């Protein structure tokens, strides 16, 4: 890979997750740890030595240890992390509108702050936020939520069939990045990472690149593409090179016999519990069929956006909220890789992500904003 950024090597990291609240259902996988663990920094891609796997300790759920053996991978391994239940995440305003009909929104997430006008899917029905609220249950908190009729009639309103079950909104991403520009940004990308798949995936998360000012929207595009570039070697890697099983079974998320949960896709979703959580949010059984993330471009992009929009990982904000809340690009790094790169971790990893971010900001013609590093 000649990315133009010397010293870049993809690698794996591992994160533990406490709980993901998806469609109003709590899935408990064990207590969160401070850093989230993991590996990053320069790696020899020919070294496939297994790193330290998570260990189970009595009464403590799953622990994730940052081992020292390199794992060549398609980027930096598993993310997942935890959904904030303290109301620190932000849906950032109403969902985008469909090409015809009323706007549709993503699945409701407990603990997510919803602005007035936000539209969510909850237990098969849509609701609109009458007032800003910190993720109140749409059925219980009827003062804050009203039932909403959401339609997707018109051209382009259908899903690929595998990329989630909710109606689609408009993509804010293609307001700023055309297919021609995308190809210029990633001249060496694998054909798997299609522009069409990315645009389709963003329609399942219509608040992405559609929240806040024009500068905030452009910065979110730049920040997402920068982190994805770091994870995949500029969209070259699809799967983690060292294909370990990576499964910590639980009653809520057992391991499917014969399946592995190594890193796949643009944000390298890894570990069974992250496949379970992402699959529940997207309406796909990724626990039973994790290979779909490597086979369907839209699903692959959706798993990356699932983390970006709903998971705070090792940080205090979802990456989406870090940008639209003007907390800075550095906070997206913290959410994705925690102390593995931040707070004196891998300076090479941070520098690589910041370089990508600045490059994409320049292409999009937007100031970088504050707090680039973590």
C-alpha cells in the first residue's frame, strides 16, 4: 500500500462492551473497562502471531487485554464499545427526508439525546420527538413522543433487502461527495467498497452528514472517511488478516458453530457481541451469518455507520456527536481506539488519522475545527 502516509500499518485492537440498547432491548455482555484494550501502531503485516484474547474472570464479565503481539488486519480490529446510557449521545436533530414522502429515522436508542423533530423506529412503528429528550421510551413517554406515519414512496425508496429493515431517508453524504470524487479520494480501493453501497448505508442513518451547519456536515464526512482510511489501508482491506474466532459466548449472544467473528468491513467490527448488537440494530442476523459483512457492501458500510452513530466505545461521545457537538476530531479517535492511541498510546496512529482528516477537510473545503488530537 502506497497511501502517501509513511509508517501506516493496519492492526487489530479489542474492546469490551458493557451493554448495547437496541430497539429498546438491553443486551448485557459484561462490565465496561476503562480503556477498552487493544493494539495499534506500526505492525509487520506478515506476522500473524495471535495476540492476547479476552479472558473471562469470575463475576467480572469479559475483560479485554491489550496484548503485545502484532496481528496483521484490515485496520484496527473490533470496535463495538458501549452505548452511553447517561444521555451523552446525540441524535442531532431530525432525520433526513426521503426522496418522496415524509422523513424516516433510525432505530430508537435508549440514552441517546433526541432533538425536537427527531424521528425514530421503535418496535415496528415510527415516532417523532415533540420535545428534546434524553432517550425516553417512545411508548412510555407519550408527552415527548408522538406516533408518526413514515413513508418511502418514490424512486430510490427500496432497500437492498439485506441492509436493514427500516424505511430509508435521504443521504446527506452524497451532497458533498460524488462518485467521481470518491474514486479520486480512494484510487486504490478494492471494488468491494462501492460508492453506491456507502450511499445506501447512509440512508439508513439519515442524520449522518445531515446534522448541524454545512461545516459540521462536511467535517463529519471527512472524519468518518479519515477513520475508515486508517482502519482499512484506504479501503484496501476487507477482512482482518489473522482470522481468529474471536467469540466470547453469552446467553444473549451465543457463538454460531463454525463461525468466526474477526474484523470485517470499514470499521473492522469484531467479536460476537458486536456482531449481535450491530445485527439487531440493522435487522440482520449477523451472529449466524457474520460473513455477510464481507459479502455485501451495503451491510459492510452499515456496520461502520452503526458504530459511528450509536456507540461511544472508549470515549464519552459517539463519533457522530463528537463532530456535530464540536468536541473535535480527536474525540472520534478516542471513541474508536481509546488509550491504545490516545493519552500517549500510539502517536503514529493518531498522526495517521489526523493526516487523513486534514486531507479530506481540504478536499471538501472546510476548516479542521479544534481538538484534532487526543
